[in-house]
């Protein structure tokens, strides 16, 4: 079946992350982002594509920092509630009941129950009429020890494969251990 060019996203799995930032006053902001990707391994760069205008984008532009919180099944529903259209200056984490913890190298908080965190500072912004592409330099990346067992993730990240959300590999491979092996070096 041939798709319209803009429908190619139906074939690509997109990770479910919640990007946390702070505004110039230090108020936390959180929003789901799936248009994220590493830039050429082994570089320490990550990219986020953002529609215009967004509070999260404005905060990144102002403070030059952000945290990507990798989301799994725990707290997935709460995390997706941060997508609601809250006015600027509202702490979405508090509004939806997600516990924030301090980051290690950046000011924006981490989501306590995320599977892992990627802290970054802005390296470059490519601004277009309808979107912005933020390239961040990763300054800290960490897996949440709560979700590790024998140095392996016991909970897998959620991905979006339009129009569904899934756990990586769940619909193809039933054995979680076999799925994890697909993503190990």
C-alpha cells in the first residue's frame, strides 16, 4: 500500500519521551516529545524536533538546557497528560502528579519514575517557519536503577507506532529477554 509522503511516520517507531525544562523564573515545564533521535553514534549529540510555538521550545531557547525522560509503562498515562495545553508558568509535573527529582548536571528536573534520563545543553538550533530542530550536547545519561536487574532493563521503553503505543517488541516477540537482546551490542 502506497502512503502519502507525510504518512511515512506510520512505519517508523518513535520513542516516547517527556522533555523537562524550566522557564526563566525556574518553573518546571514538561511535555511529551517523540521526534527525538541520537546523532551518529558515538557522538554525544541528540536532536529534538519541535513545532512552533511551544513552551518547552521557548524554555530551551532561553535557558539552553533540557532533560529527556525516557518513559516506560509505569507513569505512562500521567506522562501523556503533560500534553494538555497548560498556560505558560504552570508546572505540568505537579498538575499531573509526576514526582520531580534533581538532575545531575542541568537545572531542569528529572521525572523520578522515568526509565532513564538524558540531560543536554543546546549545541545548535535550526529554525524554520513551522518547526525548530534543537541539537543538544549530552552532558549526563543515566538509567534508573529502579528498572535494572542484573544490569538489564526489566521494563522496556514505550514507543509510538501510529496510531498505537507499544512496548518495544511486545507485538512481535513475547519473550522480554529475547527482545532486550535485540538492543544490546
